[in-house]
C-alpha cells in the first residue's frame, strides 16, 4: 500500500502541475491512509478483510492507470496548445510586421501624393511675349531688338488655368538676366529679393496678381534706367511664383 500511496502522491502533484482535477486522487489517498492505519491496528485479518483490501488495491491500481491515461492525454493537449500558441505568436509577429510595412507604404504613398499635388499646383506662365519700346513707344516684338532703341521692355503672358492651385493674391517675380547671367536690379522700381526653395534670389520686377484658378493675362514692364545701356547678346526672362519657376524666355539684343 505504501507503493500505491507514493504513486498517488506523484499523480496528485502531476495533476496540480497540469491544472487537472486532483480532488478524487486526494480522496483515494485519504482512504488509503485510513486503511493503512486500520491494518496496523489489527493483529489478525480475516479472509474477508484480506479480500476486501485486495479488491481495494486492485481498484487503486486501475484508478491510477486511468489517471495516467488522462494525464497523458492532457499533456498531449497542452503540447498541442503550446504549438498553436507558438504558431499564433509567429502569425501575430508576421501581422505586426505586415502592418508596419503597410503603414510605411501608406506614409510613402501619402508623401508621394503630397509631392505630386504640390508639383501639380504650381502655376505656369504660357504664351510669353516680349516687346521692346523706344522713347516714343514704338514697339518691336521680333525677339531680336536693337540696343539703342530699347527704352522699355514689356513681358506679356497668361497664368494658365489650374484647379489644384490655391486661389488668391499671388506675387509674380520677374528676373531680367543679362548675357553674362547677372540679374538687372533697379531699386527705384522695387527690385529686391525673394525665396526660392530656401535660396534667396534677386528679382527685377514684382507684381501682385489676384488669381482665381482660371486663365489670366498679366503684363509686366521694365523701364530702362537712364544710366543703363543694353549690351549685345542673349537676354533671358525668368518668371517665378510661390518660390517656383513658372516661365522662361529669351530675346536677342544687337
């Protein structure tokens, strides 16, 4: 019976560890201990008592065998649950990684869309026409002008229709560049500086235009200072708005 008692102790400990029902085992153990005490107190056992104890021992052995099978099945179930848990953890990690990747892709797409929208919202100067006028306002518009006949240069263009641009007041900057690349500046007519992509640039003329997203005609005029003479060579007109170049055209002076 001591051997059976030890087996019961082992099974009770194992059942507790696995979270299985151990109360029935505990009841059997208490009954076994009670029988052991009774045996010790008896000097002599009848055949009936021997048979009864033999049957009890056999019952204990069967019960221990059944509990063994139950605990083995529980171990297998726990092992399977552990595998499923590990699989779920792997899946969870994979989903987290996929979510992070999707989030990164979404941020990249959002940033790309912003860049594309910003690029698409930039205004554009179309149909740029350059005209030279002398002191009597006689015009030349062949893009090849005689230096001695230039007292004023006018630049006409259209701000193209753009539904993606913000409407409202727009500052348009004109840069008149000499053949050497130097920007002609005349503080008397308001020449100054503006910012283009973080870089400070000189401008010759500035004009504020009320833009309503539709095609709009604009005229800008440069009056030659008395102390300035046009040189022979290729001049350039650059147009800027909101820090972006929106137009470019050249003309010859001979």
